[in-house]
């Protein structure tokens, strides 16, 4: 009966505070909370950990992205920059968001991103060339850090001499996720302004001389007389740079850290590169670099007889959903040959489902078998240092590896 739902705030619920916990502890805490109730209380609101609940809430358009709340959470007055940030596709909702996704989607299909696969192989090969003779590397600094920027630049159509600039801008713009937004704001605004000027001049250039890059296809897109404005093109370039860099780096590091614990599966991947798509999905399921996302109820919402009053913050544990035994048989077994019944959740779900998923999948599918072939007998060359445990993007800070170098 509508209106009979009990407010989430009035329910007796298990408490989940995953901050600072290591991954096995997070999963154990989630399992324990799940045995009591499908909903858990957190320091900022509530958390969902089941696959089906995660999908349902992420697909419910009344639950909005909580990204736009970052400045308020940091106690900042909204200013011009933060107003721009609110208009980022990641923080947009409703018709405005749907229009953008519709216009932009054709540029991000698997077919559109597949043309970059040879370039991806070239980039990874060149990075491996640098370390392969030594038989050891620090995988994060040597391979993961430098990998995604050339791909994003190639995608956008920026030349090699500007890779370093993009890398610096990405680093500074990423400071938005550090815990000190007030102190970081000048660097974030400077980088954002420089990227904006750069992309605007690229847009001008592509309008008169179209090429086969993303920016040219976005400029050319027209649907029923509707086109993307220069401001929207800049915002999309920034979104791609931000959303497509650190995610890919951390996922590659997570995937290889995991495979380095399973030498038999690493060897199998070298022998059977056609397993790459499954290896990517299984490593992303078992050890995803994005462990959760956050939504805010835009109005009073009833879900499973529980009322989430407008303004309630709901976290979605993607890592929990990926280990849901109701959906994944033997979720604790890591197996790159397994055919799973459901899609892993590390790319999210619903209207904000990762726009770059095809690109990210291609990047990982090209990198993993190539690395497995060129770095045989992989093992750890020291302990893995993990980044501080956060709900957002996460992975190894250092991953020392050793492997068999090629015969002289
Ligand atoms: C393994 C790498 C990646 C992972 C794990 C990942 C994960 C995610 C997740 C979980 C979301 C949804 C966030 C939410 O619902 O709150 C998302 C959104 C997004 N991702 Fe990715 N991503 C990856 C790579 C990329 C790449 C390479 C690009 C760019 C080409 C990209 C572009 C985007 C964009 C633009 C959005 C926002 C979509 C929207 O709000 O409509 N991502 N990503």
C-alpha cells in the first residue's frame, strides 16, 4: 500500500563503516551486515550491497548522482567553477543527461573504440620493452601510470608532444577527490582552465579540418538538428580525461596483482589470448578498481517497503554486488575461464553506466594477454602496497613484480 513504507531512519539496521578497512575485512563486514538485513546504515546514510538492489537503485532515475554534493560536503560556496562541475555528465540528471548520452553514445560503441586496439598494443609493447630485459618492474609506475594518457590523447586527437600536458592536467583535476578541496581548488581550476583553452582551440581547428578522432565525430554528430555546443565538447573532453585515466590505471594494476597470485591462470592467458575478454570481466568482478558509488534521493522514494526521504544518501557497494552469491555461483573462486550468469558491476549500471566501458574493456583486453606473453613466470618481487581504502577509485600504489626475461 503506497505510503505505508517505514522510513529507513526508523529501521533497526546493521551498521557498516568500511572506511580504512582492508578488502577482505570490507567483504566480511558486508557479508555479516547482509545476513541481518539487505540495507545497512553508514556514517553518511545507507548502503546497499546486493546485486539486485544495486542494479535497481542505479536504474531508478529518482536517485541522482551525489557528485554534485562534493563541494557542499567540503563546506565550499558554489562558485563559477563548481557550477561548471555540476554540469559535468557525471553529475547531470534527467532530460539534459539523456540528451547528451544519446548524442555521444555513437562515438563510444565497441566498433568506434576498436580502431584504437593496434595503438593500444603499440603503447603497452613500448612500455614492456623498457623493463622486460631486467626481469622485474614496479608495475604501477612502469606500466599502469603511463598507459591511459596516450590512449585518451589518441582518442581525442591530441598529438604525442602534448601527452605530458594531459597527464599533468589529469593529476591536478583529480585533486577534486582528495579530502582537501578548499586547498586544492586553485590547482584544479588552473588545470581545468588550461584544458578548456586547449580543447576549444582543437574544436576550432576540427570544425574547419575534420579528422577521424573523437572530437571530430562529436562535432559532426547531429540528431534532429540538435548538436553539441563548444562548451559541451570541452566538458566531455574533461569527463573523458577524468573518468578514463585513473580508473584504467588502477584496474590494470588490480587485475595484474590478482593474476600474479594465480600463476596457472597467467600462463593460460599467455597460451590462450582469446580468454582476454573473460579474464577482464572476472578480474573486474573479483577485484574491481571502483568499489562503490553514491546516490542521493531527489524526492521521497519508496523501495522494498522502505522510505528514503528526499536528500537521503545511499551508497552502492559495487564490490559487494560483485560477490553476491545469489547471482554469482562460488563468488570467492577466481576463474578466468568461468562463464558467469550476470555482468560484473564495476562499470556501474543504469543511466550513468560507464560511457567508456567499451574503451576500457579494449584497453585491458589488449594489455593483459600481451603482458602474460611477455612477462612469463610472473610473481611478486616484494609486498603490494595498496592505496588507502576508499569507496571510490582504488588499487595498488606499488606492485613490485618479477618475471622471466627473454633469453639473450
Ligand atoms: C576500468 C576502467 C573504468 C572503470 C572501472 C569505470 C567505472 C565507471 C563507473 C562505475 C561509472 C559510473 C559512476 C556512477 O554511476 O556514479 C563510470 C562512469 C563514466 N565513465 Fe567510466 N570507468 C572506466 C573507464 C572509463 C574510460 C576509459 C572512460 C572514457 C573514455 C570512462 C568514461 C566515463 C564517463 C564519461 C562516465 C559518466 C557517464 C555518465 O555519467 O553518464 N570510463 N565509469
